[in-house]
């Protein structure tokens, strides 16, 4: 019997997780080993100073739940701190563009991170390997340096996207970041280059020996707090000391007779459940995959879920989030009836741009039936690196609504909405599809389509994550360049605005494992650089 399978966007991280399985570790050990290596080899997509959501299905421990580790707004944050700086809202409704860019670059953009604490707690409570052995592969990779891969290069060399600051400009924000990511000519390193970051290696060694608390209340935390105070940051040592992960039960739904488990708000799991329950009222298979009827129907479900997210979603610790409305089957039937009648949902936006896709994912299953699906991120990298630590901080303040009194408004200690939705579809009581994705607000839409591709079109997992996708986070239907023009011409004739991406693989990067008759079938999104590896 094989040990298990790991699927993620970075081959180096996948291999590290697979080696953990080969050494006798379980799915939790492999997932966290993989995640820590991801922080080294893909440091713009995730990091020790980031956040995420982790689903743990551990049948022999009789445990199924989430460790939620979203960032929290520092105690110094105020609801109206940027009210006079508003320029526009993103087209997909996730975040605002400010005149001074303070919410997306620099020290004010940083929220209190949760990633390292969640990694440590997961291993301590549910893993089988020693923490030092979990961290060591990341240290080894940091010693070697990371190789600039195609997707990495595409990300940091991309020009300004719909009003957001380009990543290359963020990297110029601090001397410490410039020293790591720019060559002597003042340019980012080209594909194939090996980038050294010895400060990150030393930080990982300190974390290996001191555990997570050295970061949250010990020497590293003190260094972070000193840097924040010296440069006008909002986060303090007390914010770090007070940070706690949140434990939660899954949000349950059903699709085509299969139970579906996804995460609680402020994650995107309720959107997954709402869209699936709307679409259960349609014979999608009979429509044909990516036909005009199929795309229009799925797009309308996406739009209705987006409207509900915009109007009702916030941090449950601060807002009354009506989870039962998102998951109510009668409500889904009402929305399905509107779609069948030809009514088009209207997504209202304050203005334009979109969220950065600075996120990654890892999916692991093992021979004991354990399954882990974890999405983790920097949100939008802040561009800030503390001298001597080598780690990039999140820029999560950019996702808040700078207008007071709304579900997404800024409040001290508040978590911001993300579309992260690590999800498991069950066949009976056993996992059938273990899925998740990076990709900003496109995450829920990518995960949705991967599930539909398996459930309604009987695709393998690789086929499901590779098929052309669409998204409808606004009234416009965005399509992959592999969607034929004769299809989008018909949609346009029906009155739908169409935006064609220049990319063939786009709208999140889905990574998933399907389990059929005890055999693992993995799919790594071809739009990223990763793989699925069984050992």
C-alpha cells in the first residue's frame, strides 16, 4: 500500500511533503512540511507572516474540523483611517484602491499573521513527526536558494493590474526586500535564477528550535514589533501575543446526493454551498460542458452568491453572518427559479480593479484515510521585509472596506473575508474529492467548477482542474482564452458583457485529489508550476 499523495503548485514543496509521508508521517505532517517549503520557494504567495484556512479530516482520531488562521486587524486600526483616501472599489468587489496606496504597500497594510501558529498547532495536536523534522526541509531549501519558476516570474513581473500596484514596485519599498529580490542591475531575477535569502534560513532555524512562540511572544516577535514601531506600522507585540487561531466545524451542504464540507466565514465555504445548491436544480450535463447555456447558468449562480457575499459576509465575531441563508435549500431553489425565468442578477460595484492572486494551496491524503486541504497566503504582499528576518509580510489591510459601518469595514481584531474554501466532497462517509485553490476571489469559482467537472461530467481530477474556466464576480463573465468565440458570441447576444483573458489557464489554480475505490487520482492546475505525487 502506498503512503499517500501530495498535490500543490510547487514541485519542491510537493516532494518535501511526499518525503515526509515516506518517512512515516501522516497527512498533517506532510501538509505542514509542504507548506513551510512553499514559504521558501514561493515567498510572494505565502509566508510565515501570512494567513489561511486548514481542513483536517482525521477518521482514526475521530476529528473533522478547521483551523482558521486569518489575519486580524491590529488594535491600532480604526474604521475611518482611510475614508478620505478612497479612489475606487475592485471590479470583483474585493478590496479598495486608495490614493495613497497605504492599504496595499508598506507598514500600514500589515495585519497580525496566523500562519506559523496554525502550522505549529496542527503538528503539535495532530501530527506524528517532531517539529524540528517538519521545519528542516524548509531550512535546507533556504540554504540552497529558490529557483525562479515561470509562474513566479509572471507574478512579480506583471505590470499594474486594474489599479493595483505592480509587485515589482512593492518589492522596492524596503531595502531588505530589494536586497533579496533584485540583482545588481536593479531588476528582478529571470526564470531559472537561484535566489538566495540567508536571513530566511536563520529565521527558520530559530523557529525550528524555539517553536511558534519565538515569533509571537519571543525574540523574533520583539524584532518585528520594533521594526513596525520604527516605520509607522499598526501591528504591535501585544497584537502578536494576543493572536489566536479559530477552531470551527465544517459548513455542510449537499450536491447530487453527496455531502459537501467547506469552511466557515470569513472564508468562502458558504459561497460554495450556495452555488452548488442553486446548480443542483439544473441538468448541467445535458447542457454540455462550457456550452452557452451552461456558462450562463453557472455565471448566474456565481453572481447571486457574490451579491450575498457582498451584502452579508463579514467576521462572525463582529457581524451577524446569516450562514443559514447561504446554505438554505429553499432559498437556493428561489434563486434557481429566477435563473430559469431569465432574470439576471445585478452585481453592484463602487468602481473597478481586482484582488491579487497571492495565495497557494496544498492537498494531502494518506493511507490511513486522513485528508488535509489547506489554502494559505499573504493576501497581497506588503512589500515589507524586516532587516535580518528575510520574510515578507502580508498586506491584508487592502481587503477591508474603508467605509465605516459595513460588514467588511475595518475594526481592531477583525478578520477580513477571503474566498479560501478548502473543501471535501464525500461519497458516503469517505472523502471523494479533496480540493482547494489559490486565486483571490476566483478561488470559490475555480473550486466550484472542479467539483462540477467531476460530479456532472465524470472527469478525472486532472481533467477537472485543467478544463477551461469562467468566472462571474461581477456582471461581466470573464472567460479563459480556451472558451471558443462562437460560445462567447452567443452569450454576448444574450446581453452578457464578456471579458476574454489572454491566458489559457486562469481564474484560480485548483489542486485536488479524487479517491476512487481506494485509489488516488491527483490533479495539479497546469496554470501553475506544480504536480501531484504519490509515494
